[in-house]
């Protein structure tokens, strides 16, 4: 087994050491890469790294796995029951709306889920999902800019009515809101069971617009929920 002498720049030769001692010194930093070694058979001192290369740096630890995405919130569902009948379901609000519109459910059906203290009219849960904020009403009316089919809830109509009143101080504002304001008023008449043309009757149309949404009618099962 070879014996080596080691010298660190600026220091004095140390040794002799066996190969295992030198390897350990390189591994723990005792002998830096600038050190030199000499053993029998060499003509001069040689870099320590030529005979004892440093061990490769350990691989970094694998990153922690990303947490799983949260599961989507389950849709709110309700049991429904016709007077004197047996409860059926559960159904989502949209399923109930479709069944009312297609005649699969009667308008006098009741609905219930665990969040309610008692059974409530189906129309109550349909209208509860149709409440608009100021911004939602403006967005909805411009998206349905010239849509005269369907229904509009009280909140959608009156928030847009306020928006139009604010813009009415300018000529451009009146022009921009003219068509959507007539369209939402037309749909509001549908929501209370009246022909859309009633929105053109002064005073009476505003009285009708104050009424609550009616149950399913020829214009749909209920007002459109906010997008």
C-alpha cells in the first residue's frame, strides 16, 4: 500500500499517510483541493485532486409534493314533494327549475334540505338564487343587451334602473342604456306574468316591477340567476 505526504500551500509536509486517510481528509475538508501529495515513484509534488478527487456533492432533496387540489364544493340539492305525495330527489336548483318548466313538477311542490328548518315552496328556492348585486345587474343587462325573452328579477331590474338614472345626466349615457333598459323592463314584466309590452305603460309598469317574482309561467320557470 502506498504512503503519501501531504502539503497545504504555505504549510509543511505531513505524513506519511495511507490512501484511506488521505481520502477521508479530502472528504471532510482537512485537505483542500489546493493541497499537493507526494509518494514514492513520483518525480515531484502533484495536485491532490489528481489522485484523490473530491466526492460529488449530494443530490438536493426532492421537493415536497404539491398538495392535492381541494375537492369541488358539492352542488346544493333539495328533496321535493307534491302535496300528499312522497318526497323525491335530491335535485339541484337547476334540475328543479327544468322539471317545473317541463311540467314534471307542479308549481305547488315544496322543497327541503338539511339547512332549512321546514319545507318551503319550490318557488322560494328558485328566486333565492336570482338576487343580483349592482355590478352583476349591469353586466347581465349588457350581456342580454337586446334580449326580450325570459325573465328578470327585481334586483336585476332595479339595480339597472339606478344605473340608467345615474347615466341619464348625459346624452351618450341615455343612448347607451336605451335598448338594454327596455329589454330588462320587458323581461321584468314576464317575471310577474304580464306581456312585455306592459313595460311601456307609465306608472303601472313601475308598480308591476315592484312585485315579487311569480312561479313558473309561460315565460320560464323563474328569473335568470346571476352569471
